[in-house]
């Protein structure tokens, strides 16, 4: 989301330029009925100079028509791509069509064993979610939005609605044509609630803000055919709802990301094996388990954790890595922000496709409950985005880079699965410290 007047239903994260200094009034000009607007030209009969002048005038008119047509076609022509924003967003149309062909083949194969991946019902669901979101947003129907959006996304939209209401404004988003949906990404993860599908959605929209004084504002970029990437995730009942919305530039990674099907099953098996081994080497319930190490936690916490892992597998770094990996994946699935935790950052912080290089136990934060602080060297696509303008303030939305994280992990219960991330911080970047809900 961006400015206080961003149309959330338009994408959950893109500056629409309404209000707050945005220009008012509708789109100027437009293509109307094509070139048009020229009147007939009379010629002096009989040849001679009059005929020559007439021919010259005709030639000028024809040249003007040709140039105007070329400019109109370059600007999008009959496609409706009459702004730079729309043209930039639709440059990936052909790549999206090819990607959708690949992904749809994978989905049809999955549907043979999991009916929730049936292609046509998925597309129908995406269309229904998109159209329902636009209507509910315009009507400020929070009950409907709460049913179709993930908790994280709903909070963002609700905040934007409150912002409009505080100024006596209503953002009206009407679908003129479409939507067209293309399935461009999917992940079949362990656990039904972790499955995701991503649609590239395009539509022709009429998007204005009605002000209390009767005037209205339109998007600064003049876009009427935005491209958005809607990622759907299953709710508790197994129905797909909207978990994340990305604008054209930010969401373009879905056209090149790995299509995650068998990969996730393999990762789940590997993680289960790590946790199972840890469960077999555990002294849970043996009093103060931290006393079993011969190394002082205050002197060398990393060595102390390694020493303790020999008699209690829950402290093995491979187990801690599983907990951190799962946290990073949840982060990526929650609209690219840490808002799924109690961490509230000034900017929207995004971490995708994270790979952990190393983990070091830095200190013992608490003995009861047991909380350890770990430093994680990772690599991935990490960047920070201004919540209001959607401008990337730090990092690059399309390039991988190294990032160092600090996480506080709390051990809840006797199981090796009991580690939970309760606080986070990243360098470089703004402070992310806070408690996980």
C-alpha cells in the first residue's frame, strides 16, 4: 500500500496517487473514436495552382494521419495502454502466457492427487476473489474483506480504509472489463495451510476517489489497466483466500521463480529427519537442562550450545536452522512483511528465497523460558519498501544479496519442534526488533 489514498483493492501495495496533492479531474482526451476530428477540404475546380495547393493540403493531412496513428499505436492503440505505467506493466504479457502454460501443466498433474489444485475451479476462485475484493473495498464492507483476505492483508486494507474515512473520502474501484487471470506460480508445501498459488491478474478499471466536497481525484499515473500478482493461500477451512498482492514490477519474480512442487516434499522429509534424530537424543524434563553443559553460556554461548547438543538434540544447530527456515518462509508468504508477527516496522520489509549459510548462538537471553539469541548469515532478495509510496528505500526487489539476521528463539515444550522465533533484527536495514505474537 502506499499513499493514504491508495486503492488497497487495487493491489495491497502500490501508489495510486489519490488525494494528498494528487491532481483532480478525469482522464484528459483519450482516444475516443480513433483519430477523427478532421473536416472536409474543398478544392478549387479546374487544375492549375488550385489543384496543386489542394494536393499539398491533402498530403499534409495524410502525413498527419499516419503520424497520429503511429503515435496512437505506440501508446497502446486499441489495447487501452494509454499510459507509460500501463505499457510498462504489460511488457511481460508474452512471458506471462508462456509461464502460465508451464504452471498449468504442473497444476493439472497435482490435481490428480489433490482436488484443491483443479485448474478451472482455481481460476474461478481467483476471479471471484478479485471482483469481490473490488466491490467490498468500494462499499467499505469489512466483514467480506475479513473473510477473503489473510489477517495480515486485512489489517493493511483496514488501515487504508480508516485513512480515507478520516478525510471523508471514498475510493471507488469499478471493473470495466475483465479480469483476466493467469496462473503463474505455485508451491505445494507440506501442510495444506502452506500451499500457495499465484495469479497474474489484469483488468480495465475505473479508479477514483470521491471527496466530501463533491470533487474527485484519479491516479497520478493515469493507469486504467494495472497488472497485479495475487497469491492465494488456504484458510483454516481449506478455501483459498488472498495472502499477498504485488504490483507489476515487484511481482515479476513469479514469472521466473522455481515452480515448487516435489522440492517442498523433499525439504519436508529432510526437516522431519533432523527433528526425529533430535527427539531421540533429548533429556527434556531433566531439571535445569542448561546445567548439563560444561561450558559457560556467558563466556561462549555457541560452544555451550554445541556441548549441550551432544546430550540434548534440541540444541543442535540443524534443529535451530529448521526453526529459522520456517520463520523465513512464513515471512515470505505473508505479503512480504513481518506484520504476521508483533514486529511493526516503519517500512515494509521483504525477504524472499532465503538460503541460510550459517548460524551462531550468540547469547543466552533467558533461562526460564529458555531463549537463545542466534546470528544468521543468509542470502536472498531482501529490500525495504515505503508503506505509503511503495518506493524501494533499501536493497533491490530483483537481486539476491547477503543479509545478517539476529533472531531470538524460545524453546516451548519438550519437543525439538518447540523452537519459536520471538524477535528479529536485520542488518543492513532498519530495526525490526519486537516480539512475535
